C-alpha cells in the first residue's frame, strides 16, 4: 500500500492526501447580526425634584395672588379694567381659542409619545419628556400593533385607560401613587373594550428602540427585527413577529386632577391627519 493512500483517520476522512474523497466541509459562517447602538439616553428628572418644583411654583402663585389683593384698594380708583378679555389664540369659539395657531394647547406641557411594536405583537406606548430621555411611562396594550395602526387610519382615535381607586384603609400608600404609576388599566379604543394595559419597566429592547429613534422628533416607519430584537422575547421571536413598526409625535399633556390626565397628539403638518387622544382616568 502506498504511503500516500493509507487508511482513513479521524483527521483525514476517506484516506490520505492522494485520496479522491473530498475533505469534510465546514458549515458556512453565520451571518453577522447588526450590532446594537450604545444606550446614551438621559435619565428623566426625579419625582422629588419635580415635587419640589411644583411646590415652589404653588408658593410663588399664592404670594402673587396675595400681593394682588393687597394692592387692589390702591389701584381700583385709578384704573379701569376692560369688560372683555380676548382669549388666547384669537377667534374661534367653543373652546377652539384654547389652542394656538400651531395646535398647541395653552397651559399644557409638551411631551414625546411613541407607539411601537412588532406587527404581530402587542403595541407599546412610550412617553418621554424629550426624544433623548428614558421613558417616564411604558404601557403595553392588549392589541396587536398592525391592528392598532389600522385603527389609526380613522379620522379620530380615542384611547381611554381606566383604573380603580383604592378604597379607604386599603393600605398606607393611599393617595401617594401618581396616576401614571398605576400598574394595571382597563383599555378602550373608540369606546370598544380591548382588554387591559400593563405598565412595565423598559427592557433592553425598549431602550434600543428609543436610542434608534433619538433623533426622530415626529414620523412613522419600520425598524429591522435583527436590530431591535423581540421586545423582551429574544431575537428569534422578534423576527417571527416581523419588523418593528413605530409612530412618533409630540403630545400635549394636560393634567386635569390627581385622577385624570390627557395626552393630545400634535400633527406636524397642522390640522391634516388623524387625531389621537389618550385619556388616563382613575375612577
């Protein structure tokens, strides 16, 4: 037997260098996964800082009102007050005067709202103070993203989220829970009950979505599934659920009371496009 054609070994299957059998083929390398961006989102201001700022504003308002009443006996003989005070924003009756020419509601705070999710997975609402900050609210609705985007095709879309007040004596934390910190909500879309909405903490996939959309102030589009993953369920689940669709816009946040808040979407192109309103109510 020729030394070039010796018996097969584990390292040379089918014979030596002179054998006609091809060498064992290695499996093709896996396609590289698109690297995730580094998370550089800024933290929102703490609740304590927010409460201190609100307390200072309230004290300043009370002092200003007191000073005004003290000066009224002196100013009244010399001043004439007009009988009609024009509304902010000009003409248009029936409450239309509360909005400016750009649609912004006077007295409301401007926030960034993002609705996103894989088309066959549940849609998530993220509320941020700025597009580059960590969400202050992340709410998962019991409705598929594709179905919700279809509902957005209507002229008006109203999302109502209701939760129950705790009865007196239910615990020491009564009255201390902020409205948006409630964990569970009953959700309605245009008056139709769709199930529940659950507040949750942002996952790595959620923060990746917010990071990719950091420079987007308003708009809609699709993000590839291999970048954003599966919304907490892994990359394979994300690819099976399809690419991730998103819609981002500015929202006016109106605080009615400690038990009611509203978010009104502002269309970037004026009055054209669908209207989206989100109501949080504790009853």
